[in-house]
C-alpha cells in the first residue's frame, strides 16, 4: 500500500514536473514575445508620433475640429501622441495574443483566432468613424458657409443637422462593421432616420409654415434685390 | 522649349495657310452670340484703320458654344469700310475660328491664342473679351500700338468705371498686387490685354494649364507673370467698360473665392520676389483720358450689412483659424456698431486680407472654406466704402482707393512678420 502511495506520489510529481517543464519554454517564449511587443510598440509609437508632428497632423486635427472634440471629452493629449499610443496598444495586444498562443492552451488559441478574425473589423469600424467624423465636419462647415453667404435663416442649425445626419450614418455603418446586433442597428437606423426626416418635414411644413413662407419670400426678394443691385464686383 | 502638341491638327493647318503675321487679336468665347459680332467688327475696324499695312490675324478660341457663336464670328463683317476709313484696307484680316482643347475656361482659350501667336510669329497681340458692348476700333490701337511701336511687352487696360463697379478689383486685387509686386497696374484683371509675341511665348513655357489658372485665374496670372518676369509693362486708357449682363447664377461667394484664390495662390508662388519689394512705382499710361458718363449703380446697403453681421455672428469659429486675435476683436466691434456709426477702417481691412493670405498659404483650413468665409468680411468692407463715398465724385473715390493702396503698402511688414511667424514663407 505504502509502495503504491509512494509510486503514485512520485508519479504525480513527475507528471507535474513534466507539465511544468513542458509549459516553461512556452511561458518563457510568451514573456519574450511580450517584451518584444513592448519594444516594437514603443519604437512604432515614437516614430509615428514624431512623423505625424512633422506632417503637422495636430494642426490638421485642430482645423478639422478633432482637437475640439477631444477637448470636450477632457482628453488633452495631442492627437499625434494619441495615435502613437493607440498604435502602441494595438501592436502590444497583437504581440500579447501571439505570446499567449506560445503557451499552447486550447481555449486561449481559440480566443486568439477570434481576436485576429475580429481585429480587421475593429480597424475598419474605426476608419469608418474617422472618415464619417471628418466628412461631417467638412460638410457641416460647407453648409454653414453656404447658408451664411446665401442669407438663409438659422445657418448654424442647418450645419448642425448636416453634421448629425452624417455622424448617425457613420455610427450605424461602424456598428454594422462590428456585427453588433446588425438587424437591430439597421432597423433602428432606418426608423430613426425616417422619423427625423418626417419630423423635420412636419415641423417645417406645419409648425413652421409661416417661417417657411417668410424664408421663401425672403429668398425670392433677395433674388429680386440681387437683380436690381447693380454691383459688378470684378 | 515650347510645347505646342496640344494644338489640334486642323488649327495647325489653318495657321500654316495663314503664314507669318505681324499682329494677332484673340477673342475667347463661350455662348456669346449676342455680343461677339460687335466685338469682331470693332477688331476688324481697328485693324483696318490703325494697322492697314500689317499682316493681321483674328483668332476666336471657343469653348464649345451651343448658341452659334462661331457662326456669328465667321459671318460678322463691316458692311462698308468707308464709314470708318478714308480708303479701303490694304490687307484682308485673316480669321480663324477654332475650339480650344483642355479644361474648360478662359485660360485654355488664351493658351490657344498664345500658341497661334507663337506659330505665326506675331510681334504684337491683343485679347479682348467677347461680351464687351463698349469696345471700339480704338481699343485695338491702344492695346497693340504700345507693343508694336514703343516696344512694350504687356499692356493692361485702364477703364473709367462707376465708383461701385469692380469692387473686388478695387478693394483686393489692385491694392494687393500693387503692394506685393510694386507695379501700379490699376486693372490687373481687366480681361482685355495687349502683349508682345515674346511674352506670349514666355506664357507658354509655364505649366499651369491644368490648374485653376486655366479655369478662371488667367487674367491675374498674365499680369503677375509679366510683372515678376521683368517685362516692360504699360496701361492704355480704353474709356468705359460695359459688358453683357453676367450670369446671375454665378454667386458672389464663388466669384470672390475664384479671384482671391488666384491672387493668393500666385502670392505663394512669387513669395521670394514680393518679399523684396518695399514700395510701388507708377506704370506708364497710353491713350487720351477723358471723362465718361456712367450709369448709376443701385446698392442694397442694408443687405450687405446684414450679411456681414450674420457672418460675424456665425463664422467666429472659422475666422479664429484665420484672423489674428486682435483683428478678430476689432471685427467683432465693427459688427456691433449701429448702421449710423458703421465703418470698416482701411487698416483693419488690410490686416484682414493679410491674415487671409497667410492662412491661405499656411493651409490650416480647407482653402475653399477659407475663401468662402471672406465673403461677409468683403461685404462689410464694401458697405463701409459705400457709406464713405456716398456723396463722393470719381476723383475723390480714386483718392480714397489710393489711400487704401498706401495702407496695404504700409502694413506690408505686418504681412512679412505673420508670413514668417507661421512658416508660410519657408
């Protein structure tokens, strides 16, 4: 019985040590990969941040309204540094996943596969959001300038509506990219978009009938005025 | 080396048939059937009366008119030369009607005219707009003679215009061009010019024909290139300029953006040159100046003020990327003033324009947005000008404009400082 117990104990210990010995190289490799990820991430972060600063990325963000949005969210970091940091974490996360795969643990491997499968979707969703944001700012500014120069009433409201519509659209597209409740997002978007448009039409046509009438009359008067105005600017 | 490969084969053949000429007149056109006949007859008369012994060519460079403009050009002729000439002209004026190639715009049309001048070896050339109603045969003499006889290279027009006519020219293009390059060319974007064959060839050596120059910036480009190229320039007094009513769909904002954008783009190209210019000098004037009776111009002052104030209220965020904080504060104060006390001081306008020039070069804002945001400010300055000159005669108005030009020259150190400060000049 004693022999059996000792044999079992030694057997278990052997198995444990074998497992540990089998696991250790993987762990070591994982730690090395993590350290490498830290190094590559840091180098890329520094390089990209500096390049963006040289390319006046911060000023471009400033003029495109990105800095102002970050300010409102109490993020005071310059956009170039922010992009660098984002890149660092992306690289580090990728290396971390690669490091975990070196451990050869079944469920971790599956998790990693899903992570790398999902990563392009996250990136494309971020890209959609960024493009949507830039486009919304650009077009809302264009709408504001056109409305001011054409003498339309409430130019800021017109610009805001343009901006919101594009932002909502890009947000819905980003969620669709992420495959987050696609059918609900799509349905919600169609309902919300339709409701907004219908509401605007009703508000303008019924509630603001007089305002609409005055605006149209003013536009026609303006055209007549312009025809009567003998200015030749060139 | 001049690249003439863009000329269509048919035009090459026609130019070869014509051979060498002494003088050439170009008329760019696009749907000007209503007015171009008169312009062609005036050119024909001018060439017959003032250059009877010269071999002459008239080139109509058309942008694909659909109203029969080319046919009008082909058929237009003076019924009887006896009404304008003592004798019948010695030489017939050759006439070529050709569509131009390239992107649509006056620049592409004039490129074809320059190329025709280069191929035919024309010594003196002129271009006149096709929508002119006030052109006379004397215009052709006044644009060509200083080039052909006096040896000048570039002749800009000089018109008598109503005090409220050409306000973009008066408040932006003329003072800015004068302060930058030092030449007092009163109508830098007049549209009717005389130039030598060698200058036409010089124009062709530039690669600007795919840019905005070809679309709508050709007039200021021709003037600026002539000045900065060190060519001998002059001005000819042509009298009144009356042209066909402009297309009402072309709005002020777009017009201002195109013209100002062209001036400011050239400013970036010639930065090294204008940095060295400290003062302006007069440009010789040809022709006999006389007073011209001008139609009164109705003005809607209230609307101009309203647009300016709307801009001041709504565009603060955009202007903050453009204007110096002190300038922005002064503009806010101007906008807050009552109609009775309204004034947009020349010094403020000059600094505003210089701030826009720096912002245009520096590229912090999208250029189209930047230039469109200038419209309310321009209307504010124009409204102030109207208020200031309501009772003024032509001479007094010219004196006020002279003062504005001097202000542009005096404030040039401010421009240089801001230009360098923001890295625009480096």
